[in-house]
């Protein structure tokens, strides 16, 4: 279930590339490396201001001379985040056309856009255009982050996110109601994966909520849950699972692969019993 949900979340994130492309990097607190850089630069410049030579600075701070020279040339670190840069592609000259067409008709098929720019002289492939739009480059030249990273942030436990990743996630979802709903629904479904009594009723509420929001990929996921509802309810409410059985099966298959064409069934049985 979780694997299927991950695929649907990624598809939803890709369909909202325009929202992600116009988002702005949120401010982030300095990390350990940045703090260390500031401290070392401050020490070097303090010694230099007192008239201490570069070689003596290196001896006092117990660092290499070239390191002292680098910090001596360094300006005050700003800690600004840089958005990812992409290499130029064959689609870049047609960005304005793509941006205008998608603004006028957000549901225009990519194949239609491909035919239009082909008539204007585009020589690239359809897959290149798909990737270009999926990355959000039709709306902005330097998207904040990729679809894969955004979906990974959505699927990570909130308490496991670093401060800068949590701030980035808030910045990406605050201006898009659908992405805000996606983050909320993903978190609620993740809570159901810990078996507990009453999770079947919570799943019903979750499916009802999904069908009221504009997330068509989650709609199909919810429909798939209903097709095997009895087994899913059992998995969400009962403490039993077949994890150990699957583990034994995996180990048995591994041993069989190791012994292929080298031994008979008796030795295979012996190894399995001893493992």
C-alpha cells in the first residue's frame, strides 16, 4: 500500500510542477559546516587584524597555511541558498510559448505543445519536452527542487525532517492548496500503517476525504483500496503479518541460487535446516 501511495504522490507532485517552479526558497538556519566556517574565518581575521602573519596564524590555529590564506580572502559568508541550475536544452527557445499556452489552457496536452513547437523549428524529442515540463522549467528557469525530492519530503516522517527540509516543505505547500491537502492526506495515511483497532473506520474517513479534493491520482489509489478492502482492513487492524514467512522464502531462494547445478535436494534441505 505504501509503495503504491508513493507512486501516486510522485505523480501528483509532477502534475503541479508550475506551483513548485514559482515557489521561493525559504530562509534556512545555518548548518554545522556553515557555523564552523564562520568561526574559523572570524579567528583568522582577528589574528590578522592584530598584525599576526599568515604562517603564525596557521601555527596558532593548527591548520594548514593554505587554509589560512583561503579564510583570509573569504568575505563574510551569507548562507544564501542557491537554486539548482539546469544545462541549456533544445526546448529553452520555446519557453515563452510554452508558458503562455499553459497559462491560457493549463490542461493542454503535452503532445499538442510538442506539435506546436515542432512547427516553429524544435528538433528535440517528445520525452525531452515531457521532462522539461515535469521539472517545472516551462514556468521558471530555476525550480526550487525536483519532483522526486519534493515527494520524498512529503513521504518522510515530519519528526525525521531536518529544519531546513521542513522549512522547504512548508514553502512548497503553502501557496498550493492541492499540495497542502496532499501533505495532510499522506501524513494521515502513514499513521494508519501502524496496526491498531479502529483503523478500518479511519480508513473509510480517509477515502471519503480523498474523494472531495482535487487529487485525481489519489482517487485511483482510493478506488484500488476498495477492491481488496477486507484484506486491507485486516492489515491495518491486526498485529499479525507474514513478514517472517517471506523472510524464510527469500532465504530459501537465495540458497537455491547459490547451489544451482551443484548439489541435490538433500544438501539443500540440510543447509536450510542449519541456517
